[in-house]
């Protein structure tokens, strides 16, 4: 028999969502237009309201109020997102990620060639 797909739990939803969010940062332009900056700011605001884990969404909305999304360029956006993800990591007692390496994880691949 074929394996059955099940509705995602909070962990699965989280992994897929972080993959999408960090990938958006990885493909965000280094020098975005005002329209691109407005789009990503609106996206994060709406994402934080629609995220289908309500405790997670509430905390993320509060984080956005304290630390407004930084839309000035790819590295700025990716670093902001990395810090947002680290805030959740701390809450869940997961290891904190070194944000100077976010592009290796999500855009270029690790410098040791382990993604080649
Ligand atoms: P994940 O945290 O999903 O990370 C996936 C991969 O991202 C890691 O393997 C690592 O390679 C990389 N990574 C890790 N940290 C960073 C970073 N700082 N920057 C860049 N890359 C990184 N779960 C809850 O139980 N309670 C919550 O309140 C909660 N809030 C959430 C809020 C949001 C906005 C999102 C998207 C998810 C939330 N989650 C929450 C889910 C939680 O963050 C994890 O996704 C889930 O627990 C699965 O964790 P994981 O160990 O597989 O790795």
C-alpha cells in the first residue's frame, strides 16, 4: 500500500515555512526597488497574521512590532529573518544559528562544498 500523507503538524509546517521564508530572502534583490520593499514588508505582515499556528503567529506579530522587517537589500532582509528565526529557536531551546552564514545555508551552499 502507498504511504498516506497526513496534515502537517507544527514542526513540519515550521520547517516548510522557514524554507519558503529564507528562500524568499535568498532571491530578494541586493538593491530592491521601493515597490519590492513594500511587497516584502506587506508579505511579512500578512504572513504573520495568516500563519496557521496561532500561538506562533501571535509571537511573530509581536516580534514584527518590536523589530520591523528590514527591507533595504538581500543581506539585510536575510539577516533580519535569521534573527527572527533565532528568537523562535531560543524559545524552543534549539541551537542559535550564526547569522553571518545565512547565505551559505539558503543561497550559495556551504563553503566546504557539502551541497555540491
Ligand atoms: P527549523 O527551526 O524549522 O529550521 C529549519 C532549518 O533552518 C534548520 O535545520 C537550519 O538549517 C536552518 N536554521 C535554523 N535556524 C536558522 C536561522 N536562525 N536562520 C537561518 N536558518 C536557520 N514552533 C513552536 O513550537 N512554537 C512556536 O511559537 C513557533 N513559532 C514559529 C514561528 C514562525 C514564523 C515559524 C515559521 C515557525 C514557528 N515554529 C514554532 C516552528 C519552529 O520554528 C520549527 O520550524 C519546528 O520546531 C521544526 O524545527 P526544526 O528543528 O526542524 O528546524
